[in-house]
C-alpha cells in the first residue's frame, strides 16, 4: 500500500468488490422487507446442508460428541437480528424484538433443512444508538439422521448437552416465550406519597401493588405466549426496573415507572409420567468451581443498567 | 517464516523437543486435567508456542449515512492475526510439534497510540506419542486449535481431529440516522431495517470468510464456532464482527453414531 494510494482512482478489482457489496446489501434489505431469508444466507445454508461447504457449529466438542451419539448432525451456525427503535415502548419492544428475531431464526432453520436449532443464545450488539436496541439470536441448526426436514423446526435456548438430556427425558424444548409489562404510578394529591415520610415500620402499599400488578401481567403474558409453543416453560431470566420521574403536566408531582420482563424456554413435556433416568451421583474433587455445572450465561442482553424510555 | 527465529530461541526449542531425554523440559499452560486428558488422547506436550504482532491499523472513515464494510480495517485485523498465528505455528514447527492445542488469541490496545494493536497467539505444542504424523494439517505443518485439553479429547472421541483454527473478520460502519426521536409519536415501535441489515451483512461476511478458510483447509466442518462483536477504540458506529472456530476432519473414517460410547450422565452432589 503506497502513501498516496488515496489519490488514485479505484482499481477494477475494488469496483467489482463494491458492486458485489451493493448487491448483497440490496438482497438483505429486500429480504427483510419481504420477510424471507436473504439469498446469500440461503446459499450458505444449503451448501452446508448438502455438504458442498464445510458445516459450522457453535457446539463444543463435548456437545458434538453427545449430539453425534444421538444421531444429530450439525448443519450451520444460524443467526437472526432485529434492530428496534423503542420510542413507543421499551418494555413492549422486548417482546416484539425477540419475537421478530425468533421468527427469522426459524426461517433460516427451514432454509437449512433443519429439524432443530440448538444452543440458541440471546445477544445484543454493543452499539449504543439513541433509543434503539438490537435483538440477536445465534444458534446451530441441526438435523436428525433419517428424519425429513421439519416445516416448523424447534428452537431450543439450551446448550446441546441439556437439549439431549431433555430429549432423553421425553421433554422437547420448543422455543422462547416472552412476557413484558410496564405501568406508571401517579400518586394523587396530599397524603398519598408512596415514599414514606413516616418514621415507623409500615408497608408502602402503593409500590407493593404496583409491582404486584406489573409482575402479574408480565407472567400472564408469558403464559399466553408459551401456550402457543408448548405446555410449559423453564424459567430463564427475570428483569425488572423502577424509575422516578417528573409528571410532564405538573412538574411539582413525581410519577413512577415499573417494568418487568420475563424470558423463558418453552417445552413440551409429558406430564405425570415418571422419569427413568440413569443418573450417577458423583462427588467432584475438582478444586474451585465444578466443571459439571455450566458456568457461562446464555444471554448477555440484560444487566442491571437502566436505559431508554419506558 | 522458520528462518526468522532467533538463534537463542532455536536453542530453547531444541531443548524442548528432547523432552524424552532426561535433560529436556516441556512447558505448557495446561491445567492438571488438561494435561492428563491430552496424554490420554495419546499426545505429549512439548512446549508453549507464542506469536506476537504489533500492528499499526490504518485509518478509514465510513460515509456518515452509509452502511459499509471498512475493508482497510478488516484487512488489518485479518493480516495482524494471521501474522501472530503463523509466527506461533513457525515456533511449533521448529520444535517438531504435530499440533498446537489451547490456542488463545488476544488483542490488546497500546495505551499511547490508538492505532497500535498488539496481537498475541499462544498455545501448547503437542506431539503424538507414537510419532503418528497423520494428525498434521493438510500442508504437513502442525494443526492449530483453540480447543482445551478436555475438548481435544472429546473431539477425538467423537471421531474428529482438529485441522486448523479458522476465522473471518468484518469491520463495519453502521450508518447514522437523524430524527430518531421523531418516531416516539407514531404510536408503535419501529424496526430500523437499515441497522438490522447492517448486522446481517457484517455477520454473514465474517461467517462466509471463516467457512472459506475451512474449505481451503479441506476440512469437513467447523466446531466451537464463536461469533462475537468487538470495538477496539474505534468510532462509535464502527464494530468488528469476528467468527472463529476449529476446522475438523473425520479420523480416517467417520464413526457411526452407535459406535460412539454413550457418555454417562452424572449429577454433581457438590453444592
């Protein structure tokens, strides 16, 4: 690379690369608008499925081992994103954003001719752009030897080891359910300040009630969303925040916002059937944290930081 | 590359290779479990291999309102990693290793110059106990892999062997948009498709490049793929998508599922 390269015009090779990039960009934008998988992605997935391209998997070798011993074969790492501007409602945005990403992930799994997507992780790209946020799901599409491709592949937010463990117990992880709810508390006039000015012990009923309502509704929504995918959920994560704010119509008054988000893995499980599971209890003499327990979090989208509108 | 290794380093490496002799010493960053499992898999560690590259990353600005790959930065990240990896591999070749396991690839920023990045590749060189050369990469050099000792053992037992650590990088500029706050009044949340498509493109390019490297290494698949995003002191709208994994090939012939021993399920009763 020369010092004055920037003075030269682009080379034919550079022009070809730019044109290629433009085509890819147009393809992706068009696919998002149509609600289909971009052609570039489709080519990559089909290549991995019919083995003209190397397969790719987010699985660790131990997971590959157990996947292989159970007849599961990896196809490709799949990923889906939805970048949402939550100017209207931050809380509801989470249900919308994850929901959209989930739909796109399923579409990619179908394009890959998969039976399931394993090891699905929830991610947020660490770019802070105004009041918007990215919802990304990354996982590995797999097929079961001898099974035809599924019309509705299952999406499992558990690592492959746990997926197999659940399958052996006749439990099928099916997808992700989300419940999100927020509510404003606007205290009335004199005497109803939810912040206690009293010196003794007393419950702040207004805040208690606020939280009860918000959490109730969020869990209700979770149940409704879960029912469309399975008959149960395994709790995944809970996230809640509360803010104090000025009433825009009356600066003298305070108002309070509470919001709660629940995200969980839905499962389809036979109820009331006893489990036959050959588990050997062991004492682990490993020093420090036991490697038998998974360490990493399966999501990195929620912390205790507060952000954004509602 | 091998000829670049200083004389004293060669001396040190020779000493390591003679680990079978009483005068030789092997070095590794293995934990006890890793050490035992690598040996159980039929390999012996011979020495830590290190490759370093301090790289001046060029300057490139994205057009303010345009989604685009910053290819000068992509190339820099790629080239610098490649240099660090190939130097590590040259050390391994010099000590006669059949492969390198547990490779850690890290990037550090140098405090006094925002354009200088330090790339470090470090891993443990291993040789096959029976002198089997079949484990080497397609070019006859040592295989590379970011797998830990435990993972290495598991991989061999699932019927695969590591070939090469493969990666793909794409540094991307996400377009700016004005007037976002105007959306708050339209009564619903809106997807910013421009941003979504930027994520798709950057990630796809990174995965494709990784897959291309795997195909070039004549691998069958890539295991342990990690796709992550990082920013190394760049502008706020610039981000690197990085895909990395270990390309693998079946051992001689792929093992049928029923021939793979079923792992025993255990439950730790430790608290």
